[in-house]
């Protein structure tokens, strides 16, 4: 199993950018597809972005396409979520997830390992 820790969140104004990082333990992270999910207060957790083991395939929720970019650096055991043009509706706790599968997944049930979550707050 892989342990995941998110970092890089915070409070920003609308239009600003943030980069979230998800650090994974172990030396086999390259064998894991990864993804980002988020959960706003009172709402269900939703898919944000996903990436295959190699980074060759990426997927995004319609709400973040063109603004967010998921990437990974397997040498650093880290997956990133670059968030640009942030909107108040992006406010949520963001979770990094991983699955021991080379192909990317986009559903909660696809992932077996989860980080603790990190708060992103976007004000007007």
C-alpha cells in the first residue's frame, strides 16, 4: 500500500493560482495511477482529475478543464495539481488518491489509497 500526504493548499482570492502536491511513500509509486477529488461542505466528493502511471493519459472534470492540470514526477514520488483561475466554487477539501493499476481511474471506488485531504479556499 502507498501512503499519501497532500500539501500546498490555502486561502487565495478568485483568479489566483495554487499548486497542490501529493507525496507518496515507497519506491513503487510509478506503478500507481493517481487522481484528485474534492469535497465541499454539504456536498458529495467529486472527481477532479486523474493521471495514468506514466502520465501519458490525463482526465478532468468538465468544471476544471482548461484551468487545472494534473502531472506527476515518479522520481519524486509526487503527483501535482496545478490550479489556475481559481473560482469560489473551487473551495473544497482536496484529496489525493492512488490505485495499484497502471490505467487511470475516475471513480472513488477505483482508488484504494487516500490522503488526509487539504483545504483550498477561494474568496471573491
